[in-house]
C-alpha cells in the first residue's frame, strides 16, 4: 500500500514562507493498493492538488471522511473529479455525534460557495456505514470514535497484508469522559505498520487548549511505543507551527523506536 500526503495542516490552511516546506494545506491522504485501487482520506484543501492528478483517468473514487469540521471538507468544492461527468465518487462520512452526513455538500449551499452540488457533473453518493468493520475492495476497514468535539472516526485500514491507522483530530487525554479510552486506543493501533496520529500541540500549548480535541506530540509518541507500531507520522500540525519548529521536533524524536516522522505535503510512504 502506498500512502501519499496532500495536506497535513490542522484547522486552517497556512500559506507562507514559514510553512512552505511541510506545507499549509489541510488534511488529505491518498492510499493506493498494489492493484491500483485508491482510497482518499479526508477532503481538506490538499485534495485540490490530488484532484488535478486524478484527472488522468475516470476511475470510481471513494472518499472516507474522519469528520465534518471545515478543515476536513473545505477542499471538496475544488476537487476537479467532482466536475467530470464520467466520474463516480462515493463519500463515506465519519461517525459524528450529530450525524450531519450531507455537510460536505451542504457547504456548497450558495451562501458559502457559488456552485451548487446539483451542478457537479460527477455522480456523487454519500453512503454512511453502520458497521464498525467492513471491506471496501482491497481495503479492510475498522473504525472507532475520535475524542474530539462532535467526534468522528479513526480508521485502521489493511491492504496487501499491511496496516495503517489514521487517527487525526483526536485527544488522547480529554478532560471530559472520553468516547475511546486509552486502553481502546492501544488495542486499535496495536502493531500497525504506520500510525498517522494527531500531534497538533506541545506541552506549552496547555492548559489553554485542553479539551479542544487534539493531542500533544509526546502523547502520540508514547502511544506508538506502547502499541508497538512500526512507524509514527505526526499529523495535523498546528497552524502556528513553523517549518523550523517541525524540524526541531523531528530532531527531538529522531533515533527512536518506532521511527517518528513529521507529516509533510508530498511525502510518500510504502507499507
Ligand atoms: Zn476537527
């Protein structure tokens, strides 16, 4: 399975000289199986560039959303395949508390965006999944609930015998009752080849941002160690985190087991 990062920034796009190396686009990750089947994770602004690359063919696409916060859906109106008449796009929403599964298209209401969903040429279906485990072509998918305002879904995805966990916008130690406990997280990500985990905050951000639904980098590192994952990718960087600061974090956690990487736009991994 190939993993390619198109957007790694949390909360809001951050163009500028201080963020250009790691990138300023909001979350979007593409998984491709050995057979060439694709699965897109989240639809932040990073999906715009992915969409341009996908114009080379008109294969059916599946978009798996973690939740409907703006930074995870705001790229969809700019996703070029949605404007291709020959294209079919299936959107699987995250398991959010309020269940507003149409949010990704509702943002195109005319009040927030000029093109209405009915004007999109592609065949677009929003199909919520009830089960917490299902097969989608080459991808075997498990999900569990995020500790995040409004919740949403984390995914554990296996293809070609390799496993990835995508856990973003998740607070490992929330101040209120959590939806997924620390023990459940350990079980959910246990032994994965690649863990992509939220690491938006540092110790200095606390206690102000306690309860905002994100984790400290150090908490994600401890989870990865205890769950014996093979590689950890810190994701959903804080909008104020500069390239230099991310370099420092990479250095701080270098040489550890498991390997710790800071997610960067354009980065490709194979597992
Ligand atoms: Zn969120």
